[in-house]
């Protein structure tokens, strides 16, 4: 399991997964494994056969006006406890914690300066 406070996962949020796959495949040699998830497909990014991140397309009104970006997730020992500490120090919760199955428990937050990031307590499926 990733140590508390360490970067754990990186995720590309894009509007055109095919174009992004082509770009990173040609420039970095990445390969991909698509995982259909209902109405969306989540893509696992691999480098030299090892999982290094994920990719998803930003679709729907919740993403209106949101630029394409990389989202980093930091491993924390207890996301709910850490959210209380984050709020006390001037951070904000952008999306309250939710359970993501074996992946773990995740919240989207911003620090006291407004920098967005994900905090997650990794589950059994991500160690």
C-alpha cells in the first residue's frame, strides 16, 4: 500500500481519449487497458506493463467549463479524519468522500491556496 502522504495515482481528465491515447502512446510508449463501467469507459495507463495512471473522458454538464487536466491523488491513512483537518486549516472539500469499491475511499479537495487534488485511503484493489 502507498505510504500516507505519498502521491498514489494520477488521472488524465480529457475530452478525447482516443487522441490522448495516440499522443501518449507515440511520445511515451504507453499502452492501455479499457474497463467499461456502465455509461463510461475508464482506461488504465501502463508503462512497461506496469499501471501508472488512469484516463477518463469528461462528459456531461458537470464538466462544462472544466479544462482538460491531470488529477493527482494523495494517499491518506483515513480520508474522513483528514478532511476534518483540511477544513480546520482553510482547505475546501470540492466533492465529499465516497467509496470507490476496491479502489478505496476518495475525496476531491483543494488546499488553502485553492490547488485541487484528490485524497484517498487506498483499498485492497490499489496496493
